[in-house]
C-alpha cells in the first residue's frame, strides 16, 4: 500500500519474480503504486475503478479494510450510545473531527458557531492535542457540549456511531468508516496534502450525492459557512436520510476478505508455476 519504502520492495519482488499485489486506498494513486502497477498481479482500490487508470483485468474495487464496529446502527442503539457519552439521547448529535492532529480552521469554525449549534443539537468536538488547551480556556462548559483532544479507536468508533451528522476530513479510511455507518457527513478536505488526494477522495462522494463538501479556503473566509451547513442538515431529516443512504452504497464490509483472496490467488498461481 504505497509509501516510498514500498518502492524498492516492489522492484525487488519484480527482480525475484515474486507476485506483487497492490492496494490504493485513495482515489488518487500514490507515486509508488503508479510506478509499481505495471508489474502487479492484482490491485485493490478504495474507490470505484473509474477514478483510476488501472486495467480492470487486474484491478478490483474492494474498499478499505475497517473494523466491523462500523455498521448501520438503529435509533435505539444510537440513543443508548449517546447516553453513555453523556449526551441527551433525545437530541441530535454532531461529531466533529479534523483527524488525529486536529484542524485549526475546522476547530475555529465550530468554536465561533458553537452557541447557535447547541440550540439545535449536542456537539462533540475532537480537536486534536495542538489546540485543545486553547479551546478549553475560551469555551466554557455547556449542556450538550463536549470537547476532547483525541479518541482512541474504539472510543472514536463509538462516538461516530452515536452521531446524526459528522464533520470530517477526507482521509480514505475515515470516509469508508462513515460510509459503513451510512452517516450524513460534511467533508472538509485538506487540499494541501500530497497531490490533493483528499480533494479527489471527497469528489467520489460528491459525485454520488453521498456527502456535503465544504471548501476549506471558503471556510477560512467565512467560518459561519460550517454553522449554516450544519443547521440546514439538522433541520432537514430527508436530506440527512438521502445522504446517509447514498453513502451507505459505498460500504465494503468484506474489503479485508477480498484483498486476502487476491493475495492468495497470486500466491497460488506462483506456487503452481514452481
């Protein structure tokens, strides 16, 4: 799966005639995978094949392997989890995450719009460690408000499962976790990351009317844009329902199994040749 360290490994496999199987989680293939793809026996992709230039004879849309905790939850299950997290089970919950390190512009937009958002929903901001202390000082405690710097895997899965709307970056794994939940999502891609891959990830779901996309540069100029977008979603159950259903179509619960089959098939063919 990509990464510069994989390039010499892939070339070594080619020289030693060892079968090579690749996986691309992002809708924009990394440089390493683009260089190695001519030698690959199989390629698994995180997005539909039309977003790649791989031959369909060797490529298969498998998604990204994720935990089985990411699945559609019933309303009753969501209410129970909200209560466990300390929120009013009867109110909608907005969960905001800018990734492991947080996202300053997203955090600032939530902070600026917090009070009016709290009129419509509970709000759970996972800010990242960098800005946590600053936000803790300027944002007082309020009913329906929770601020955390970071959540570990099971805790994050629980928080996302409880949500009615999520605000997130456009990392491939995060988006497919949200797709598996059928979660109405506002995606704010980081356009400054390598080759603009988050912008391309977001476009996959925008094209399918499966998520709302907010441009980060526009958000920087107008922090109220995020608040306006969330209020509109919170006031429209039908839009949330349609977004969630469209997103759920991208769920690939057997991604790990599909990748394993590709690896085993390549190994089996190699064994028969020997």
